[in-house]
C-alpha cells in the first residue's frame, strides 16, 4: 500500500493537505507548519518516504485501545529524521498534531484557523484499510 500526502495550504501555523491511498483520494490531512530549525511540537515532518508499522506501547496506544475495539497499534511512521513517535491519528486542530498527521473527512481552510472535520470516521476507515494490508503481509509506505 502506498499512501501519498499532498500538502496544499500552509498558513504559517498549520498545513492542510489531501491523503491518497494507492492513487485514490482517501481524506484530508492537517499537520503543523514548516519550521527551520525544527520547533518541538510545532513542526511538520520533512518530505520523504516512510514505512508505517504498528506501535503497541505507550500512552497513545493505551488510549486508542480503550476507544477502538479493533485497535492493534498506532500507525507509526518509521525513521523520520529529528522526530520520534510520529503517528497518523485523530484530531481537528493544529494544537492536536505535535508533528503528527491528523486525518479528516472535511477541511476548513480559514487562514490562521485551519482545521479538519470528521476525524474519527476518516481515521477508522483508513485504519481498517491499513490493518487489512498489514495482515496480507504488505509493506505500507507514506510519501
């Protein structure tokens, strides 16, 4: 499975984009803005290709295990330079990202107040597809 994120609008606080799975639109994304040098919790990850694996440790895993009965681990981006524990997860506003990718069914592109909507539904759909691919032995990458 190949996941692509196309970054569309950076307003200096956050970045709205679209996510495509194997070439088909899946959902919208929200990330932090670009900062050089990196500001912890306020900088989006650098462009690149990353493998996604499941992380079954930590507070996020425990929280999602309690919230989603089919949760098997966090969608964890591997080997992101200068970042640790980068996940794809739910959330609606820039303050929820801390360097991670948020997914949603819709987006609001008001400058300085960008957000996404329908995050839980978008995440659940994406998560199910990723888990199915992992169970079939596929490598999952995100670009």
